[in-house]
């Protein structure tokens, strides 16, 4: 091949590689950067609400507060690795990095990025997914009044799912480090990598679908009970409330994971959809637990508002005959009120915002309106 032909051939390869990097890395990375910035703002807002405005935030378990910060750190690590991998792909386009002795481009030198950063990314994404599943299961556990059997199920599902992703990580090690993985176990897992991926996807689907259906059932049941008393003069307020329900129930999050799983399982290797899916899914999946925590911490949880005012375990009072003091379930010795709800003495007057069985519908409507104002404010 003469010099002119070689240069023309190399120019075509340069153009093809630059175009591929722009389409599969640069443009998706810009979107990922925007989502990461949004996640950063959300995390700062959460910290501000939690530590600066303590009186206006609900009491949350420490592990949930830790999860929100951990997810931001994982998202930051994933985003930082994408910066390095993008630089690595561009760096490999340099002539001295990709040409052989004849001056032609060596395509094998610019196809695969660095193994270690790419492998670490493959570990971070399942870790983000497992933590997101834990948050979804935790919400279902809380909304169903914390039964012990559900707690045991939650822990069991998280442990089994974590083990499945550990096996998946070991199987990927044989792919990213073929010269290092001389262990028979790693080689065996590498040969059965498809089964490891399928098992992890199935466990994630079962965990997330169970949590989503449970929370959605709870939301539908309570929304169906109170919607007849809801005011109809503020569509925007209702839309914000329904958006909060969609986020908290996990329907959008489950749809995102299902879309990602379908693309990675059925998608063609090298396709734009499969190559760019990680740029969008990772920051969105990392942002979801923080969204749920912010909704709960700032008392904008429509589900908790509806459940807390319709279930005895959250302080529902029963109306009695005239002259008798209202009897509250949380006066009973066996009742354990949640930490975020203060216990009341028997001599305390009836709370202004309390809901009573047998309450006049117009009064109930006014009280529900005030609670919806809190949710949408």
C-alpha cells in the first residue's frame, strides 16, 4: 500500500473512530454529567433539610441517611471513571499509540478501553442496583407496619441478590483479565457468564417487582379511600402528589431497570443503545434512593400521610359518645408508636389535624386539603 493510499485509509479510520467516540461516549457523557449535577443538587438539598432544618424533617433511621450519601459517592465514582475511560479512548487515537511499523492503524489497540477502570464500573453498577432494591424493600416494609416476616424476607432477598452479583463480578473478572484469571473457578464462571447475568437479572426483577407491587397496592387502596374527599380545584397539586406516589412506589425505577436489562440481554453487541445505556441508568438508579429519602424526610410522602391518618397504628382516634374522651389506639399499652410520631397523654386535647371515624365529610375534606398542601408545598 503506497503512502497516499495509507493516509486516505487512515483518515477514514480516524473519522469513523472519532464519530463512534462522539456518539457512544461524548454525547451520552454530557447527559450523564447533567444527571450527576442534578444528583449533587438533590443531595445538598437533602443535607440542608436534614441538618439545617431539623424541625421540618422526619426522623429517619441512620442507615437510610447513610444510604443517600453512599449512593452519591458511588455515582461520583462512576462518573469519574467515565471521564477516565473517555480520555483513554481519545488517547488511543493518537498516531503513536495505534500505528504499527508500516504506518497503518492497528484497530486492536483502540477497541477496548483500560480493563481495570472498566471492570470497576461493572462492579459499581450492580452495587447501586442492590442498594436501590434495598431501599424499595425497606419502603414496603415500613408501609406495611414493619411485620417481622417481611423483615426476614427483606434481609434474605438482599443477601441472595448480593451473592448473585458477587458471582457475576467473578465471572466478569475472567473476561476483563484473561491473562490473570488462571483459577479454575473463575474460568468456569467465565464460561457460564450468561447464566450469572440471567440469575442476577431475575433476582433483581423479583425483588423490585415485589416491592413495587406492594407499595402500589398500598397507594391504590388508600388513594381510592380518600379521593372522594379530595378537593378538585387544584390539578397542579394533585399532579405533584401523584408524581410523588410514582417515585415512591418505584414504578418508574422498575421500568428503568427493566429497560436496561432488556437492552443488555437482547441488544446487539456494539449497538448505540447498548453502549450508551450505562451512561443514563447509573446516575438515575443512584438518584432514586435519594429522591425517596427526600420525599420521606421533608414529610411529602403521600402514602405515609394517607396511611398515618387511616390506620390505628399511626394514632387514629375513634369517635365516642358525647361527653366521653376520644379513645386513641396509641393509648393502649401494646401500641408502639413510630419514632416520628409523638405519644400523647390522655389529658391532651384532641389534635387539630387528627382524623376521627364518623367525622363530617366537609371537615374531613378540609383536613385532607391541608395535608395535600404540605405534600405539594
